[in-house]
């Protein structure tokens, strides 16, 4: 079964480390001007979700959300969450680790899209 959001092994390791430090965490795919399209990581419940936030799935046991209007642009792609060196968004938990989450993507095949519908 195809998933809308997945994570690399490096990302999963960082997620585990963040959960050890902060307890349950969550992600929201940023669409803001300050952080570009970085996935933002928060302690679970710190970001208040609205009716327009869409649950894409889970990575490393952490729920991953995106605003529905942004999802319209990304619905044909699988998000692949990775980690790179450097500082990311000011409000994202991984910033103090000297790493940042990064969203990569790939287009779904026609068969994969059909299975998601």
C-alpha cells in the first residue's frame, strides 16, 4: 500500500531522538513565507489544528498534517521527509540538533493514485 508521506532512515532516527527528549511529536507541512516548504515539528498538541488541516499519515509514530489548500498542490506526490545538516525553522524542534527536516517528493504513478482515491 502506498503512503502519502514517508521518511528516510535518517529522519526516523531524528524523530526517535526528538520523541525521547520531548515526548509525542507531530508534523505540519509549512507553506509559510518564513520556512518555505519545510516540515515543522512540534510537541504533539502545541500547534492548534483547524478544520482545514488534513492528516496525510504518520512517520515514526508522529502524525503529519498539511493545510487542505496546500494539499491540492501536493496531492499527486508522495512526500519523503529527510534530514540535512543546518538549522531549519525557528519553531521546529529539530533546530537545536543542528539538523533540519526537508521535504523531498516524487510523483505518484497512475496506479498509486488510483489506489489512494
